[in-house]
C-alpha cells in the first residue's frame, strides 16, 4: 500500500495545509505515502509491532490536530511530520524513565548487543554512499558514532547508551557532545 | 546563549537526548526567531536521512478507520504506554485491543452522562449575565459578544475570526478598576468561542472595559496586553 503511493511525488506541505482546512482525505493520502516508512521508524525505536502501530496511529491524530500550526516558511513538512512521530515514540520510551544505566538483558525488550549492532550498521549502510551525513559519521570514533546512531535510530537515552557501552553516564554525555560538535563542523 | 550551545541544544533535541524543559525552551526560541527555526529544520533534515533508512512496513489493516474515527473526537489524553509484556502469548494483544475498545466504549458512555449532567445543570441553574459587552474592531465591526456572570465566568462568542498567524493566540482582558491595569481573563487557545473562568475579581460592573488582543503563543509575556487589539467594548447591564 505504502509502496504504491511511493511512485508519486508527495507534496507534504500541501497535504498538511489541506488537513488544517479539515480535509480528511489529505491525512489519508499522507498516511498512504509516508505511513509505511513512519511505521518502520517507530518499529526500530519501540521494538514491538503493537507499540509501533499505536505510535503511528497517535501521530496521525496529532498531525491532524496540529496541522494548523505547521508553517511552511519555518521548515520542511516532512521534517515536521517525522518530528511528531519521533517525539511520540520517545515519550513512550521515556515513560519507563531510563536515565539510569541499563545493563543489557534486564528488560525484556532490550536488544542484545549483536541485534543492536546489526540495526545500527544497517541504518549506516543504507545512507547513500555520497551522503554527507554518512561521510561525516564515518570520520567519528566508532564508539561516538555508535552512541549518536543509538540515540537517533533506537531512541536510546544517555543512560541506555552508557549501559550498552559500560561507560559512566557523565563521560557518555560529554562524549556525545564532542561528537555532535565534530559532526557539525564536518557537515557545514 | 552562545551559538555553540544553541547548536548543541538543537542537536540533542533532534537526536532525542534532551529533557522536556530543553525541548520546550528550544520550541519557544524557534517560535520567536525564524533563524533558530531554520537551524532546527536544518538539523532535522540532516538526521532525517536516517529515518529514510528504516524499512517501509505495510500498514496494519483498518488503520485508517481507527484514525478517522478519532479525528472528530474532542482532544483526549493519549493512552498510557503499556508496560513491557510479561508473557508473549498472542492472546495478550487480542486482550489488549478488546480492553481498549471496552475502555473507549465506557469512556464514551461516561462522557455522554457527564455532558447530560452539565447541560442539564447549566440550562436549569445558570443565572443570566450581569454584564454584556459587544466588542468592536477599529472599523466599528462587532467581532465578539462578551457575557459575564457575577463570579466573572465570562462567555465569549466570537463573531469574526481574526486574521492572525498560527503562532499567536487571542487573549481576553478586562479592567475591573477603571484606573487599574487590565487583568487577563484567559486565552482563547482553540481560536473559537469559549467560556473563561477566573477567581478573585470583583463582580463586573456596567462600563467595565473588555478587550481581546493578539498575543504570542502562550499568552502575553508581560501579563499585560502587548499585541494588536482585535476588538474592545464597554459592558452594559442587561435589562431584566
């Protein structure tokens, strides 16, 4: 369903404007065009199909309710849509309050290290070889790259990253910061 | 804030590493400053390349029907995230969805009963307004009707929709004391007619000023009117 819609170029901004005007078919179009990918993003973060579906459903309702706040002059429509989805997923993840380091295996859905690494590698490999983000991530220390990818792709908090890497929370925080500044320097 | 710390704040929010307070702070900054908004958007797009690496999954059956059913419903709290499963029996999912439907049905029933009680109460017992004001814009057009009760419960019926950007909100003011400062009665945050309540003000009197101004999202930062006046008018007591 989502694949079929992918053949068309979707004008997300017009669809959001139509949503703001109360056009439900615009939201449906957005769901058909972007929902499959959104579900994939949510699934990667939440790790459970049922939670990912809940997150997608909630996000679509939120997009509908907030569509009037979207301002085309302030940023891309696709970025806006994914920001809503990601916030929703993060809220669901953070409810369990995981600012303390989590040792792998204590929670049912914590990924074992291999799966974790496979998902991150896959995300990294799928970035186009010419992508600036890929080239700049490549230039980071492997541990820093892994930390940054874990937070974006898997929704890990500082605490969870620390748990996975077996490093103190404080060093992980400053480490991620240094990585982010380096990444920016490289990207600009 | 230095450029460097703003950059870090933006990156940490986009990555999902920032706390609620930082997220709120950045959103407010972006609302006020198009430059910050542009930088936030740029960071989102940079990392957004990673969203495109996720699998495209097929949408669950009936998703649209479930979404559509909620579009007209009044805003409700999003359901709490479920706890991690303690077993992996498929029945569990089924039970959860049955539970969800049951909760929705009971919730709907409760809402209907509450509405009946509230409506009945307000029809039967609501005393009439002690003052009424018609607010006019600068061209003399009526833009809103204000009716206030003895306890300053104020019903605002909009007669015009203001032409305002989405980052602004209508704020309602009154001057209980002719020589005193205007006091905020509240925001019309939905952009529609609404009833506002406030405590601690004297019973409104005839000739009392009411006005609606357009303020930044969240309301006037100074707690006094700062934005353009949408409309204003003096109250009168209805003839009874």
